[in-house]
C-alpha cells in the first residue's frame, strides 16, 4: 500500500514541482530557499499521505503546504530584520496594510508583462550569470523535476558533480541578486536566447548523445519537448519559441527510425519514413505555422524548423527539396554565422548542385580551428569524396572522423563507412 502511495507522490511531484517552486520563489525571492520549502512540502506528503490517504487534489495540497511554509519563512525573516519590522509598523500605523498584505502588494507590484511564475522560473534558472552546464543542470532539476541522480545518469557524469553544479548555481544567483522576473524590452530577446539554448542543448544531448554507448537518450528529448511546449504556452507571441518547438517535434518524430533492430544508427537519408511519428510531424508543422503567422523576421530556430519541415514533407529522401534547404541554410548563415551551419549548407549544396560544389565549401572549413575536433566535418568530407570516386581519400576521412567521435555507436558507424568505401 505504502509503495503505491509513494509512487503516486513521485508522479505528482514530477508534474507539479516546477509550479510549486515557481510560486514559492515569487514570494520569498530566493530560488534556493524556494526549492527547500517545496521539498519540505514533499516531505510532509511522504509523512501524511501513507497514513491519511492521498488527498482529492494532491497538487493543490502540495502547493498550499509549500505556500504556508513560505509564509512562515517570511514571518521569521521579518521578525529577524528590524528594518522590515519598522516598515511594517509604519504601514500599519498609517492604516495601510497588514504584514501579509504588504508581501502580496510587493508581489503584485512586481508582476511582469507575461505574469507567470513558471516563466519567471525558466528565465531565472537560465540566467546568463550561470555557466551553460549550471543552467542545464538547474533547469532539469527545477523545471524537469529530475533528481540529481537522473541528471547525472543522463549526462554520464558523477552525481556529486551535478549536485555541486546545482548548489553553486543557486549560490551564484543569490550572490548576484538575480531578480525573479521576466526581463523586459531589449533584454527579453537576449535572455530568451539563453533559455532556448538550454532547452535545445538538453534536446540535442538526448537526440545524439555526445559520449557513451547509447545513440540516443529519449528521456532528455522528452524533457526538452516538455519544456519547449511549456514555453510556447507561456510566451505565445515569441516566434523563436514556436520555431524551436517545431524543430524538436519534427526531429523527435524520427526517433523510431533512427536505429535498426540492433540499436545501430540509421542516418536520415536511409531511414524508413513510415516509422516517423506522424503526430509529432503534424505538431511540428503546426508550431512552425504559428511562428510564421506572427509575421516577424525568421530567427535561427524558426529557420532550422523550416529546414526540418522540408524533410518532414518529403515522402522519401529523393523528394527532398534540397534547393530550398540550401537557401534556408544560406539565410541561417547570414542570421547566425557558424562553421557548423556552413557544414550543413555544404551537404545541402552537394544534394542540390553536386558533390564538387559541396566539397568546395568543406575544404574551406578544414582550416577552421573551431571544427578541428568535430568528427562530422571529416565524415561529410568522406561522403563527398566517396561520391566523387576518390576512395582512398574518403577512407582516410572516415577513419579520422571515427577517431574523433566520442559516442561509441557513432564511432562504429564511421568505422563501417571507412571499411565499405
């Protein structure tokens, strides 16, 4: 009986924890303290529910308990802070507000344009004052509801490392007095980029793991999709949010086709498209349509979503509109210049204009230091050389790509390519 209740608590916590932490953080203005108070509510559930039964609305029970803990913390803080006591006494003497009302008034005064606790939590967890690794860990902990152990397992790093990142992240946010709010004006676009970067980093690590023996880690893809869909609901007027959701939905639709029966990788042009998840494809195309309907200049995620849509709309690899993909990559290179974007453009140019044209782009990238250790640079070069009949050079390129690959499945795939030339 107790095990069933504990399972229920774990499930409810996974669903509700982000909202609870966000609601508490708005009151106490301290992310670390908010998480502690939310955890107190979880402990209370573990103590009471096995004896008293699961409440009719378990999420509301946890939220109320956590808010009560927050109110207690605020009272203790006010009692310990003479300055706050003086402010409260002055206000009460003027017949203005009681202490709890004063706290609520401060909350109301700090309402943002979008005005949602979860959105504040996302922007706080992804604040640029934190390192990228810290942002990813904190976001998965607070918004994904993952345990420290689950995050460590997903990224193949020691649990202590993840725990330290999370502790340091919360301390950094507190030391920097990062406000618990959605940025306004010009800062919104800048900070939104940081949020979307974290979500897409999580997705990419799940879509093609950088190390280890697994080609994919679907649980990370699912968490990123959940975060992206949440963002789209909270910020419906931001086209880049919808663009990222479109990109992730369409890429995730290929999951079942990306491995064979032995778990080995299957590249895009060889995938059985009948195995693509058509529901996810439809969701992705709908998200792209929402982004385009906002009528703003396409940003990098919307452009990448449009590229993914070209693949999704093709019934088979031969029907792919490579000319449009090449043009979209050209626009993406203009918006966000990057050697990786140029490498992808080289593939599209190869497919639309021939391997010699693609190889010309790749040869210029061979001098780029940023790509020196990027195994897909050598893999693409090997593929283009093979198409041009330059077998010995292609074998060497695939061998170099295999040597650079960190993921064991990718390494094996590239070794097979080298052997098959």
